[in-house]
C-alpha cells in the first residue's frame, strides 16, 4: 500500500493524457501519471537510433488545439518550424499547391493532364467532371445528413470514374481520416475539420511531452517504467489503481481515474463485468484501429524536395506511400551530420483487416525506388514498423467520427485520447481536444 493518495490517476502519458494532466495540475489538483515505457509522450514522442532522433508516431504538430495548449502551459513555440509549402506529385511531375486549395487545385491539374493526354493520343477523354464534383462537394458540406452511409468512393462515382480523381480522394482519406475512400462513409468525410498549417519541433516531440510532464510534476508525479495492472472498482465507482512499480504492486487511491490507453484496454483493466451491454456493443462498432507501416528512410544525400526547407510532398498514383515529410530539410538537428531523413506512412489495402506485413513492406519498397530513384545508391530504410489492428499502437485507434464517449458506465472513470475523439477531428489535435473536455468533466466531479 502506498501512503500518498491522489486526486486523479491518469493511465498513459500520450498527448491526450498529458493534456488533461497538465490542465488539471494547473488547477491545483494532485495528479499521478503512470507510464509503462521509459519515456513520456506515447505516439507523440521521440527515440534515438543510430544518432537519429526518430518519431514514435506523429511528427507533425497541427495549428489549433496543440498550439493553444502549449501557449496556455507557457511552453515556448517560437522554435517550431512551420511547413508552409505543399507539393503534389501527379503523373511524375511536381506541382506546388497552396494547402488551403489542395484538393480542388489537384483535380484541376488532373483535368488538364487528362485533356492533354487524350489530345496527344487522339483518344476519348475519361472525364474528370471537375465542376460537377466541386458543386456536389460544396453542396454536401452545407447539408450533410448523418444517415447517409454510402462511401466516399460511391459518392464520387456519381460524378466520375476517373481513376486519378478517385486516387486524389483516397489519398486525402488515408492520409488524414484513417480509412480508404471505399471504407469511409461520406457522412463522416464531410465533417472533417481541415488543417492547413503544420509545424515540426527541432528537439523532437518528446521535448513538448516532457514540458507538459514537468507541469504535472510541480504538483504531482509522473511515474515511468510502471504499469497499471488493474483499475479498482468499488460499488460501481473507480477508487484507485494497482500499479506495478520496481517489482512491487502498489495500490494508489484516487477520486478519478482517466485512461489514455484506449477504450478497449480500459475495459480490460477495469473488468468487462463492470460495463453494460450497450457500451460494449458501441465499442465493438466504433473502435476501428487503423493499421499502417511507419517508414523512416535515411540517406547520404537529400532524396525528397532537395533545397526546400519548409515543405512536404503528396504522391498521387503510388502503391502505398502518400505523404512524405523530409524531416532533415526542415529540422537538420534531428539527424547526424551529413545524413538526411524522410518520413512517410503507408496504408494497406484494407484498414478493417490485419495487414500482410511482408507483402505491404515490399509494396512500400517499390514505391520508394520508383519515386526516389537515388534511393538505391544513397539511401537505406532506417526503420519500418508495422502498426496493425492487433498491435497496441495502431496509427489511430479509430476512424474519423467513430470515437467513443469520454464517459464510461463506471462512475469517475473516463477515457481520453484518440479512441474518443470528437467528430471532425483526428489524431494529434483530436487527442488534445479530448484532454480539454475530460479535464473540464473531472474538475466538475472534484
């Protein structure tokens, strides 16, 4: 038995958990954050490998909720490096397109290329129907109906069969919404809150995670290398946790428990018998973990966007890789002297089923060799990590607009993070926003 009692125990130090912890700590509550790994931050962190500082998951910091949190916590944002330029690779050519008009402009370029190709080869053109698509696009944004369950692909088929147009929409879906265009309902797609400005920190995301953890340490504690083995439930109420620390099991009493481990793991820790059928049914339906490969490519010379220190590249018509971020162009501090690094993630053909890891890795390698021909002479795959459905660290714990509620059937037990993101948000900003919401709820409870 441990002597110190806490107001709140937060299980996991991912960005959602650290957001709630830092906000509540600043309110004067005594917080304990328990993290099973040796570092804080979860999928918003950094680890060192062969002299490189590599992301554990997310690398980009979107404007909005994350910046709001850092400013409120007094964390300096002046050294964040903005990504202001976006380049689309279409039919082997690179086009710079402003982020705020990305999809419409990409479709316009596809339309022109299709017309030129049809004229050159004297063949019928496969219509893009750009004006019809955009009219339907803006009409749908103004009047989305939740009951519409046709997929993005099926909605788009009303206007065009053009494969390049379909690839453009699928690139948007897989890159930002955790699912393919043939999987994601159109009603979810049009709720997406678009992000147009991103940053990278030259110290790695762990530097931000550590600063948030330091806010908590001023009025509480952050335990790393410690695992929560059980959430204690008495008379339908969460009253503490059992923590394995230094080879011993300790009972930590508290008034509120917040879990940043995903809703499914929360149920496992508390005991399935404490949850009603309705909650378990919703969990089976709404939790749709998104498998992917996280890929980091090192090289002796720049392979992506050489000479451009504030941009990223979106590849159309690829097998797997879509968005490529040349980390070393933007933050050379994250790589050894004389080395270069780019980061990308790759979705398998289905986000509903476990991936064939070996096959998917081969597809990624083919993409890298095709789009970056200097790779074989100058580059190497530094890390390629499979994040699958059965893996505890998928790219995202559910798709856009499929999040679980923060509240559970157990009094004073809440979830936070990317298994319970509010409709329209994703990933990093969604996790932070969930931290704000759960902190407000916990404050009222206490």
